[in-house]
C-alpha cells in the first residue's frame, strides 16, 4: 500500500511540475493564441509577396523556428528562394505537365546518391546565367553543381553573406539570417512514399494530402559520404515540416520547444561549435516520430515532462545505435556523416549522464529550472493552465503590433509593383481570413499606399505638364490620407512630409500640430512601452484595428530608393550603397524636424523653438522615444537642422555624436561628408 502511495505521490508531483513547466513555457515560448498570431502574420505577408510577384518568378518561403511560431532569443531568420519557372521532375513522364518553351525542366537522378540526396540534370537548353555557371558534366550529362550554385548565389539576396551549409548567412544588426537558393518540385518524392503509408493517426488525412500536393525543394548541399558530394542536392521537406508543426496541439509544440531549450542551454552548454553534434532538427524529428508512433496517448499539460522524457529517451537510443532516421525518408540516417566512432561515444556518455539525473537535468537550464523549483518548494501549489489567464490584453497587443511592424515591409520602389501589391492585398482570398490576417492586411495597405504616394510624386515632380502633375499630386494626397486612415498615429507624418516637399508649409504644420496632440496622449503605445492603466481605460476591449489607429505610434520608415524630402537624400543614398534598404526614424524626431523645416519659411522664432525641442529630445532621451537602433539617424537629423539654421558648432557636435552611435543605418560616410562641408 505504501509503495502505491509513493508511486501516486511521485506521479502527482510530476504532473504538478509538468503544469508549472507548461505555464512557464507559455510565458517563454508563447500561448497557443500568440503562436497562432505569429504564424498568421507571416503566412499572409508571404502570400501577398508571392502572389504580387506573379510576373516575377522568384518565390519565397520563410522556414525554420521563427516560421513555426517560436521567438527564442538568438534564433535565425531562415528564408528559401526559388524560381517558379524552374521545375524538378522525378521521371521523364512528368514533362507532360509543363510547357517546355516557358519552363526550365530539371531531372532528379538519385541512383548514385545516398537516400535523401540527388543529382539535378538540366534537361532544357534554356537557363539563367547562375545555372549555366554552375553546370558540370557527370556521366556525359549536364548537371547543376550544388557547391558551385551555392557559391554563386550566396550573396544574391543579402550582399556580403558567407556560405553556411546550403545557405548564405549574415547579420543585419543583431538579427542573423540564413537565405537558401533552391529548386522546387511539384511532386512528392518517390523515396518518401512510405511516409504516406505510415500516416494512420497523425497527421490528419487533409494535412497529408496538402503536404503531398505541395511537393518538396532541393537545397544546395551534398552528403559528406556521397560519391558526388560537391554536385549533390539534399531533398528539403521544409514546407512539409512547417505544416506538421502547425498541426501539433500546443502541448506537442511546447514539448518541441522544451527540447530546443534543453539542447541549447544544457546539452550544448559549454561545447565548442565543432562539438555540437545534435541540432534543433534532431529534436523536431524526435517529436514527429513520437507523435506518429502514438507512444504517448495524451499530450496535455499534466503530461508535458513525460512527453519530453520519452522524446529525450528516443534521442538517446538513436545516439546509442548511431542511427537517426529522417522522418520522411527513414533510410536517410542523419547521423551517418558526423555521429559515429569516438564522437558518438562521447555524445552518448554526455547524454546518458543527463539521463541518469532524470528530470533534475532540467535544473541546469537557466530558463527552465525555476518552473521545477517552484513546485519543489511549494508541493501543494495549485497551477492554473488556462492559457487565457496567462497573457494580459496589453501584453498581447504589444506583441501583435510588434509582429506586424517587423513583417510589414515588402521590397519594391517600382510604382507598378507597389500597386500590384495593393491590388493583391485587396484580392487576397483565404477562407476564412483570421482576425490577425485582416489586421496585417490593413497595416500592409497603409505601408504600401504611402510608398506609392511618394513614388508617384518622384515620377512626376519634374514634369512640365501641369495636368499630369495635378493628377499625380491628387493621387498621392488621396493615398496618403487612406494610409493615415488604415495606419497608426505616426502615418499622419507622411502627409506632413509630403506637404513640406510640395511647399505647402501651412498644411504641413496643421498636420504636425494634430499629430503632436495625438502623440502626447498618455495612453499611446510607442516602442512597446505604454501607461498600462491609461491604455486600458482608453482602448481596452476595442478591436485591434481601432487600437492601431488611435493608440499606437510606430517609427517612420523611409525606403531608401524613394526620395521623401531633399534634406535626407544624402543619408538615404549612402545607406542604400551600404546595402541598407530603409531609414527608420522615431516619429517625434520626424515631427520636430518637419516643424523646424516648415517654420523656417513662415516664422523664424517658432523654427528655433522646434529646433530646441528636437535638441532636447535627442540629447536627453533615455531610450523611451529614441531607441538604440535609431540614435545614429536621430543625431544626424539634429545636425542637419542645426547646420541649416547656421549653428555650425552645434551641428559638428551632433555629427560627431552620430558617429559614436551603433551604426545601424550605415550612414557614417554621409556624416563624414557633412563634417567635411562644415570644415
């Protein structure tokens, strides 16, 4: 009887720890609502981009942990690109589905490659210069060399990238990225047909059909032990994996996240890069296998640690046996090239040490240990796992506006493509659109409209035909007013900027004054800080659309290929030359700059007051209104305004301060040019 009580007590204790861990991971990794929102935002942005680029065959797919819904510090942004008019086929009979005069066909030849890898033979005489430059002869046929293609395309998307696996890698400020140039296939790989037969209980039949219909991709890296390593391509199931992760319940998703954190903070802690043999992909594979094999019948908060432990034991078994079967092509042993011999033994000993400690191993993790200790010290603690109570309305609002702000950008300064984007946003048909997708489309519309307005103004600013100029001006004004209607408070400053550029100083100042009043409200959220009480009183319970328009201020984003005001042309040109596409400026900096520039033509006393306000803001702000990543451009703008006013000594000081900031916008040479002008 005592042993039964002890066992029951242990199980109850583990269930309590599991619930505590579930709540902790919801705070760390996100609730199901937060994860769904992140996915919806990125899904709709990607859809708009790919649909609007219909005439441009370059397609894009966000992949990796950020696409799956994680926001773990240090995670890369992973993006795959491919040409939609290049199609890989598995056998020659599939040529019947394509127009060989319009599409470039590539044949997968896998007879001499390890499972999961293949050679790509060019079948048609047409191809772009990148493909032609990567061609090699193998067994008398022309094949696309993965190593050559990888080198050629490494910096095609992001200049100055370096080769990392099949990707071009680099960083924009603190954000690291991996971009992969690949090829796509509309058909499911024959070597993965057994996966379809295994899907009895998971995923659901409609998910299986969707995955199979979506085909696969080929990324530019060969098998280290293959006969043609430098020419082989790896079959990528990134899109299928994304759909599988989307089909997980939240406990399954958090188990995957728990394994990722355990790998990062415990298993790989203290190891050099060459010693980190396990990666996040192995963790994900273990969860896939565990769900499909139905070893655990109830993936729920009370069983979270049990689910984690089963997955960890599976990984331990794989390391012991030296075999990690790919989820789609089990014959592809993902340990074959690097986990064997002495390295395999060392890894097993390390993992077995954690296995012997049991769940106490989680105490080695800084971000996980507190959730276990909390229960150990409070064994009778009742834990509420209702996700709706875990994140407040205002915290969720902060995240949704941040997600949308960072995903709003769509690359283009071509007015026709911008308008194509606008039309695409208006025609998007997803059944049904989620509330997050509707809001994202609203923000995308505002962003695109202000870009279109200034692009049209740039196109017709030098025309001598008054009628054309009048029509262009009217269109631009209408677009900017619509953008302000859909966008946040700050979007009115684009109207003021346009009025200033077109010499309508009084109208610009009227818009500036209105925006100043709005920005001064205590309930306005800027830089994701806000007076919680005032915000809740003002907009609590309202729609996100209403909150965005009345209580949110976002930075002003200037596309460096579009001229907004002449005073910033030099900065935009230099930033663009250094491969930085935008200037991102705090709204109050833009407001005081425009106020100063307008009053110069109307009232010199008020111009000096506006300049003083700008100086006080830039000199004294502690990060509330001028963040670290916008200090370089803010000091630069202050210097420009001081130089225009004739205060050259103050301008010199401001330019010197601009050089001392983190060079986020890469405008140092513009600063040096302006210093040279002063001297």
